[in-house]
C-alpha cells in the first residue's frame, strides 16, 4: 500500500520506512487505522507466535509469584498477631502483672528491627524465594512452641525469636519483587503486596475466636496457629520456588540483574546528615508505634475502654481497623501520584491529621464515659468501628508513603540501601515503645500498685488512646515541616523537564 505511491510522496515513504524499523511494526500501524496489513512470511509468523507464548508464560510466572508472596507475607503477619491477642489470657492464667506482659512485644520489636537490617544485606547471598517460604514454617513452629511456656521468660525468648524469624518476610519479598517482577507493573504489585500484611493481620482475631469457640485454651490456639503456618509454607514454596524462569532464583538472579554503585564516601553519614531523611525516620518511628500499639494492645484497650464488650466485638473492631489500614496503604499512593502531583509530604500531613482527629474523638468519648463512671459503651458500636477504620487509614497511609518518600530522596544520592536500613531500625524503635512502656503507663494512670497492678482502670486504657492521638498529631507536624522542601523539589523537577523538552 505504501509502495503504490498513491498517498505518500517519496520523502514521506522513506520516513515511514524509518519508523517501521523502530519498535512498532507497520503492519500494526496500518491495522490500527483500518488499513490492509502486509502479509507475514512463515518465519515471521513463527517468531510472533513464540513472542506471544513467551508473554503468556511471563504473565503466568509473574502472577504466581505475586500470589505466593501475597499468601506468604500475609501469613507472616498472621503469626505476628497470635501472642498479642492472647496476652490477657496468658497473664491471667500464669499470674503475670499487666505492666510486665508487654515485655515480649518490646523484645520482639527490637529483634525484628535488627533482623530486618541484616536480612536486607543477606538477600544478596541467600536464595530469596526458598528463604521466604522457609520463614513461614519456622514462624509457625515458634508459635507452636509457645504453647509449652510456663512463665514470662519463655515468652520473652520465643517471641524475640519470632521477631528474628519475621525478617524472612518483607526484606526477601522486596528483593524478589525487584528481581522477578516486570518493572512496568512493579509499583502496582508493590501496593497490593503492602496490603497483604493487613489482610493477614485481620485473620488473626477471627482465628483466635474460632479456637476459643472450639474449646481450645491459649495453648491449643498456639498449636493450631503453628500447624496452619506449616501447611501455608508448603503452598508458598510451591508457588515461589517451582516457577522461577530458567531455574534462576535467589542470589544468582540478583547478582545477574543488579549492579548498582553506592554513593561516594560513607553512606552511613550521608544518611544521618540529610535532614529530610531524619524527619522521615522520626515519622516512620511514630507510624510504627501507632500501628504496633493498635495491633498488639488493641484487643485489651478496646475492652478496657468499653468500646467493645465481647471477644467478637473486639474482633470486629480490629477487622475494620485492618480494612481501613489496607485502604490507606493503597489510596495514599494513588492520591499522592494522581491527585496531589507526587506531594508525598502533603499526603502524609493530611493522612496523619485525619488519624489524629478520629483518635481524638475516641479519646473524648471514652474519657467522658470513664468520668461518668457508668458501664455503658462510650459510643455506638458502629461509630467505633468507623473511627477505628479511619484512624488506621490515616496511620497506614503515612507508613506507606514515608518509606517511598525516603527511597526517592535516598536514590538521588545513591544511598538507598543504607537509608532503608536506617528507616527500619528507627521505625522498630517506635515499635519497642509500643510494648512494656504502654503497659506501665496504663498501670501508672490507674494508680495501681503492688499486687493490684493487674487492676487497670478505664482511665488507664484511655491513656493509651490518648498517646496514639498524640503520635498521629506528631506525624502531621513532622510532614508539615517538609512541605517547603517538597515544593522546591517538584519545582526543580519541573524545570529540568522543561529544559529537557
């Protein structure tokens, strides 16, 4: 059709030939405009068929890995919630004071933070898919072993070990995503896999209620949770380890695909000298503190404040909190990129303000109910569920975008790996503060001493909600301080784009 010369001059014809030598075949251009396509030779048809088959295989490979990572990382978070939901039962049966029962969760956070830092380094040398699946099994065995504990020290050791084993989760998932999933769809899968943690966490309360309804004690519940993790690890191993392309997995694939250079000088001091990264580290610590408090103390303070009066209501409140957290993880990235023009700090400021407002309402009504001295619920249960969801929506929105913001800032200076490590360590420091210190605060506010330390009043549990509201307000202030820097960064990026054009 082109050679007929009826529609194109000579120079237009040769221009069309040059365009045809590029990535889009002329046959596709002509068919897109309703024109007759050029006939293909048998060899071209065979080549196109092989390309289509390769694309189908690649799509199936990507989908199965994404499903395997979603199931695996989700179940890491399911195991992470087992002990916090049984803390009250354990404390009552083993006569452990309430201001000490939070010690295992503090040890967990400290071990988890250090293990995630070193785990990120270990992904360069270990087979990531196999380790991710193995970690699910080991976490389940650790939870099952907790059923044998007879005192606080056993829980401290085993829950600290759980924190170390949890490092097989996110660091190895992140490396698999970078090396195995297509770059064009990586952001979409990253957001979906971030939600897997919330999905896994919301399963734990219902699993514990199911175990209680089946007549199992907390020991039986730990055994059942461990057995379910063993079964899940087999599924994760099959999805991840049996689908790697060309037999490549783990360190070999990573070394073949990555050859990035680090920044000149010491990356440690480069991170600590960057004021934006320091502010984002503090933001990360507060977001970890808020999320960890909601997950590990929620089952106790929701009953203590009167917001829930049964285990099923507690499970429902925690369910809606995880639903809100999942929506926050997904919507924060979408709103920042598509609505606010990549303004991560502004999105975090708004998200943290929303969380602080929702938690402030819960504190107000819970405190008013405590002052009145009545046993009635502070507010309608549906309203409590909605406020829990809104609070976690804002908190998880900040937690998701703080990491992305830090990664973008660090990538420009070539210190991405070290910055991620520091973000995790400082973030886990916030998680440590969500353990025993909160239990001690509740006891102090209640005025309980001596043998009465387990008798925490409603005001004591309301104080935990008040600390959560203050943490959300702190995140809003920190990100508000980054707004001028963010506008300068976006202005420089826009100027660079215009210059390039």
